[in-house]
């Protein structure tokens, strides 16, 4: 591809090219003169921003904004603790725990000084003697009533067994079977008269006497004992317990409950409610006279800063950046043109008008030397072996029609067979 784009000497194209070159150079100079101030302004703004962050915004955030946020966080945490934590902690620590300790102390004192002595008194003077008396009555009943009665019953059972199961058979064997008929009537009459009838009468009198003189007095005594125990022990004890419970409820629990209710009401009325109202007033005042004006001031400052500083500064920076891009593009195109003029175009001229002819000349010298070597080699072969000199077909086919002229077109190659023919 021909890179030579020189304009002809005559005509209007040469004047236009000079005019364009004359206009482009000042424009590029002006662009360079404009880019440099813009770059300087950019660096100054960057340095100003870094200095502002280092000496104004950073210390402002570190020493004003961050402590303010920490103070607000501490205040909110304190308010939340005062409202939601400390009242319940104080109620638990100074009301419920002392009340529980007092109730426990009262219960322990009541048990130690009232219930335990009452139980010991009842065990020592009521239930102990009552058990001893019942045990004595039981031992006496067993010794003097049940044991003789059991012995009499055993004797009576033995006698009855003998009478029922031994003596009749003996008597039957002795006085019936042997005599067969003589003593049946007499034995039956005698048995009824002297054995069964006295035994029955004795048993009836024994049971009647046992009921009249033992069981009836014992039952009357037990009924009297239970009635006396109920009348003189259990009834006064129940009345005493009822009076004690009523007195405990009336003179201890009721005043204690009233005192607790009064304490809770007073605590709510004179402590929690004023504290809550004070905290609410403090929060409202803090919001109304501190946070809201501070927020409005910060919002106004931010709005003014954005409207009159940041937005114009951003627009100026965007415009400067765009202009810098245009200037850098023009500078790059100027540098490309200067590089082409100083390096590219001279290099193309040297390659076209110096290196290409030198290369052609070197190639022709190389070819000429190679042909001379071939001819000398063919002559030596002819002198030694007597063969006619002959150039290889490949070399001749390649060198036919070749030329070293710059502007001459290469001739068409002719094969060796066509040339010989």
C-alpha cells in the first residue's frame, strides 16, 4: 500500500493543506495551554479536598459528630434503663425481696414461737397422757377382761368339745350301746338336767354379765372420753386456732397487705410517676429544643451546602473533566501527528527509497555470485568428466526474464521444455 500522500505542487489543494496545518498548530498549542491550567486546578481541588478532610472534616467527625452520637446513644440507653430496667430492679431489690424476707421471718417466728410450742404442749399434756391412758385401758382390758374371757372361752370350748365329741360317744358306748335300751332315757334326762341346761344357763349369765358389767361401762367410758376430749380439748384448741388465724389475718396480714398496697401506690405516685413524667418531659424537651433544632440546622446546612457548594462544584468538576477529556483527546491526536511527522513518514521514506533499492541490489549480487559459482562448477565438471555444461533447470527457470529495474514489471516465466523446443 502506498503511504505517500503528498499533495501536488499546483492547485488549490496545496493552499488548503497549508491552511489546515497553520490552523491546527495554534489550536493544539491553545489546547495544551488550557489543559495545563485545568490539570493544575484539578490538582489544587484534590489537594484542597484532602486538606479539608484532614484538617476540617476528619477532626469535626472525630471530635464533634462521633462524640455527639455517642452522647445521644448513652442518653437513650440511660433513658431506656431508667424507664424499663431500674424501676423493676428497684422494686425487686427494695420491695419484693425485703417483703419476702419479712414474710419468711414472720413465718419462721410464728413456727418457732407459736406453732412449735403449741405442738409440744399438746404432745406433752394432751396427746401423751391420752395415749398413756388409752394404753393403760387397753392393757387392763386385755389383762383383766379379754385374757380371762379367752381362758373361760377356751375352757368352755374344751368342755363343750368334750361334751359334744368325746363324752357322748363314750357315754353312748358305755351307757347306750352296752345297756342298749336301759340307760337311754336316764342318760338323756341326766345330760339335759345336769349338763346342757346348767351349761346353757351359765353361758347366758356369762354373756349377760359381760355385756352388763364390761362392754356397757367400757362403751360409756369411751363415749365419755371422746365427748370430753372433743369438749375440753379439741373444741378449745379449734377455737384457739381460729382465733389465732383470725388475729393473724386481722392484726398481721391485713396491715401488711395495706402497707404493701400503700407502699406500691406511694412508690408509683411519688416515685415512678414523677420519674416517668420527668423522663418524658426530658425526652420531649430534648427533642423539641435540641434534636429538632439540631436536625433542622443540619438539614439546612446540608441543603445549603448541596445547593450552593456541592452541586455547582460537581457541575464545574464535570465540565472541567469533560473539557480535560477533549483537551487530552486533542493532545493525543497532536502527539500522533507529531509522531507520524517525526518518525513514521521519514521511516516510510527511508524504507521505500533506501532499504528497498539496497535490498534489490543485494539480492541481484547474491544471484549473480550464485550463477558464477554454478558456471565454475559446471566447467570443472566438464573438464574432469567430459560432460557438456548444463545449468540446472530449476535455476534457469527461476532466473529467466528477471530484471533489477525498479519500475519494470517482471517477465513471464518460461519453462525449460518450451525454450528448448
